[in-house]
C-alpha cells in the first residue's frame, strides 16, 4: 500500500511561510488568494495484510512521528501499490515544461 500523507499547521497556529507565499501570490496579481497554509507531503510505502491494518499503522506513524500533534493536523489517503503510476507527470518538471504552450 502507498499512503499519501498531508501535514499542515493547525488553523490557530501562526504560519509565517504561508503568509509569505500569500503575499507573494497577491503581489503577482493573484488577488483572489485569501489564505495559504504551507505543510508537508509525505509518501509512505508499506506492506500490510489489509487496508484496515494499513490505515491503523499509518495513523500511528502520523501520531508518533510524521506530525507534531500540538501544532499540526494530518490526513492521508491509501492506495494499492499497483495503483501508483511508475512515473508521476505532475511532479516531473521536464515533462510539464514540454507540455506548456510556447
């Protein structure tokens, strides 16, 4: 199984990096941006006997290490390992540049 884990600062926690990104986006003309929260994206590949076991183990990983529960919230999705594409076009900068119109 593959877990896609998202960790973000809790809403009550100051996020100076998010504030800086929001200000930068607004300065670039994206006036519709009202808030930005900057967090972490983590992929975990694990062997598990069932989806329920994988869910429980990833939940435990998040609570014990991947997220600081005092200041961060987390969420995750589980996918079968076979569902994960071998290459990830969304993360491949070279391919994205080739697809952009000139």
